[in-house]
C-alpha cells in the first residue's frame, strides 16, 4: 500500500489527515458530522464505504478475494474538549482533542483503505473498516453492539484490530468494568446531640476502610498474561447542613475484573464486598471483560510483522464487544495511552507512520 512513499511523505499524509479529523468537533453524541465527513472521504477515494446508521461507517472488503478478513475498528467520538480544538502541528506531533484517542488511528485506518482501493496489488488479506460512535460513554450507550447485531456479516471477520491507544504494541483482552453506587444509611439529627442520630458519614468511613482492607490489587494470569483486578472508591457525596448529622452518604465504586471472570460472578463479588449492615448497592453498569486472543495465528502473524510486544489491556475497550459476539479481537493502535484525554493530547507522527507500515506488512504477508 505505502511502499512507494518515503517515511517523510507518509508521515505528512497521515498528519494532515489526523489534523483534519481533529478539527471536526466530535465529542460523544455529536460525532455524526465527523462520521459523515469520513464517509465522503472514503467514497470519494473509491473505497466501498456506506452509512451503517447511528454514527457508524462500514466498508466492504478490499484486497485479496480469498485472503483472511481483517477489520480495523475505530471510534469517532472524543471526551469533552479542554480548549484543545482546533488542533495544531509541530515537527514531531499532531496536537488536539482525540489525536491519541483515537482520531490518529482512524486516520491510519482510512489511509490504509484509500491506499488499498487505489492499488490492491500485493495484498494477501482483505481489509474492512468498522468506525462507530459513543465509545467514550457507558457501554450501554455504545453504537458498536447494536451495529454488530444489525450487521451479522461483520462476524465473519477473521481478526479485529481495535485501534485503541497502545503505542504500537499489542494489548490483548481487556478488563471488565463495574460501576456502582454504594449507599450508607443512618438517621439524621442535630449535630449538638449526635448520640440521638446515626451518622451515615461514620458508616461510610468504616465501610470504605473495610473495603480497602479486603481489596488489595489481585493478579490473575490468563493465557499467559497477567491482569490486575482492582476495586476503588472514586467519588463520595453526602451531608445536609453544617449542623445536621446526615442520614445518607453515597460512594461510587469502580471494580475492574480480569478475563475469565463472568460478569455475573464479578457483580456477585462486589455485592459481597459492599454488603454490610445499613448499606445498599446499586450496580449502574457492568461492561464484561474481553477475551484474550493473543494465540490466534493471525495475531502471531501481526506480531512477527513488527516484532511487537504483547501486554494485557489493563482497562476496558470495545474488544469486549467484539469477543462477546465470538469474534477474535485485540487492541493495536498508534496513540500513546499516557496522552489520551489530556489537555495537551497529542500523537507522534512517527507513531502514525510505524502503525501504517506494520499494517501494510501484515496485509501483504504471505
């Protein structure tokens, strides 16, 4: 696809496309304009792309008719802006909202499809794109799972590369993610006579200390990779007035669980942890973990194309949505996780080039 381009020319092409995407506002629930733009660009370049509804863009396979089907997955949406749109460029980086997570990756995916449409010679695999919205929101709002249900043909893909920020390494699987509201119930009263009340803040303090003592990070080895299960209280709220003992405090609990643990078992575990006297727990979301597919022969082929290290994905990603449908999927993208969601979000042009070169080699490997 890109053999005729120097690294400098390829870097310029990818940087221009990334900045173009960054400069189109695409915060979650407003990504429809960016999706429409990407569709126009792909169609104008001869890519058989179509509007798959609900901020989703799909392409028909390009490349070798009998080769394995590789899907490049990417999301259009970003987190809220932090004064970082429009974007900018310098000699080494593209800066701006979504540059790392994950509009730089979408730019690489689009350019791969455009290059393959222009010159399919040498391809030994088929390439398709799966681009969608609302990934940065709770999984219940994701556009991907409904898309997979509407488009059962997508499940014929031999491998999905979800192009989340991995700094051009392979991150296999992903953690499950539970969010819950943990409530502590007491009895309100005058702060001058606290013995006549039951202070929910005291209950919360005891409960959180208890939880901390029971939930040291726990390592779980799955398919040769070590995932760390963690449980954290990330928010707490309560209180009525400065002279009132409160009767309720709410804490937000976030639980990350390893592949190999079912969503139901993970939820039951959290309920045991947060099930003391005078306490209640409401599970607000439970995004299942993603299967670890590092032993897939196509993944091994990708590893060989770039001598890529393999690590566990210590977070949740849409790999879980793909593998829940029985598809083989891993995380692989050019963005650096440390730059995602930052005010000075950025991506290295060299990382864009390396990602494109690896994909080129992978799609043309014997």
